[in-house]
């Protein structure tokens, strides 16, 4: 099993939940770094994964999605400089702990996770996606797991539709229809979670839907009679949205499954890292308990 961590989720969670009084000797905030480091150590102690990678977002406005639709994620406030600084330190801590880490200025973390998942499956390895982001549910295959670590809940392939609204292979189409306000992706007006889920149960894909949109009028939903007309009127927008919501699994990463094998922590480097950032003994002790898996 390969564990692929959507690192940003846990960094932002620590940034908002831990006290800003956590600072290094120069007064720089370190709460996101400390929270992420504790999470990563805890995960390794719980599962002792042989293959593990942490994937970070470094792509602000230069991805193919921004080129396709400039307002993509334009509703988001830029991360504060103090938080951006900690992303780089989280990557450094991964390396000290013996964990592979990845980021790209052209591809989002979702695309890197999708690419790593595809590479690992091609080598016969199952995947556990560690995240709370619904978008990543589309990557779950029949042997895979979606692990909501913060909620301490795992979902397998057949449970994804009940949790997120559509089966993994239909998730990008489902999100295209309902839209995704978090990423500023408009869907079909008047199509929300319930209608998009019903459409994905009736049709196997967006392509099948637009081959016979009139069938949507038969759905037992309020306003179903006008649904085919709305779908036709916003066909181009729906396909554009799918291009935004579909995760790319072909990013140019020169890696294979073996490159994700976890190695033993560098205890000396971790000790110096903790000294530099005024961390106590918890992370040092935790690192001392972690060993590489043969």
C-alpha cells in the first residue's frame, strides 16, 4: 500500500487551530510546521507505511486550469507570507524524516497525487489517499482507500458515492454539473448536489448525458421538466468545468513506486531542525521511534 498525503489540508488545519504564539527564535510563526510535523509522525507510527509521499501545492496561478479559465480559484485570498514560508519548512522536515515529497509550479497537488497513484497502480501497488478534499475521491480505485485522517474515517471504492455524491469515475462530471464554489468553478445554474447526484445515477457520464439530455425530465425531482433545456443551454460551461474538475494523472514526474519507499529518519538533522525552530522533545522522541520498513 502506498500512502499519498495531500499535505496542504493538514498544514492549513494546523495554521488555523494551533496558537500563533508558536514561534522560532526570530519570531517567525511555526504553528503550521509544528502541526504538520506532528501529524506526519503520528501517521507513520500508526501505519508504518513502506511507501509514503507528501504532496504540496506550489502552483498559484500558472497551471493549465488558469490558462483554461482565468477566474479559477480567483475567490481565494493569497496565503499569508508567514504561512507560505512554513510550506517550505514542512517539505524540509519530510526529507529529514525520510519521506518523499513533491511539488510543482505547473501542476496542482491533486494532479501530482493522481500521477503518483497511476504510476503505483501500474506497478501493482494499491493506494491510500490521505485528505479531506472531495476532489481526490475521483482517484479511488477498487483496491484503494480514501482516508479522512482528521475524521478518522476510511472510505473504499463502493463507499465514495454515499459520502461524496458520485462514484469515483463520475466525480469530475458530478462536480462539473453542480460546480465547485471552493475553486470558483461554475456549474449548470439550478443544478445542486441532489440534482447532480441524480443525473450521475441516471447517466454514466457527461457525454452520455449530452447524448440524450431529454431523459433528465423523467427524474423525480422538482423542476425536472425544465432540466433538459438548462443542460443544453450550459453545455459548453459544463464541459469546461469538467476540464477543471478532472484530475490530471500524467504530470511529468520522473519517479516510480520505488522512489516512494520510506527511509530511516536523519536524527541528527531532526535534532538541529527542532533546535532551530524551538520545538521541544516530542518530535525528537517520535523520530527516534520511527524506523524504515525493509
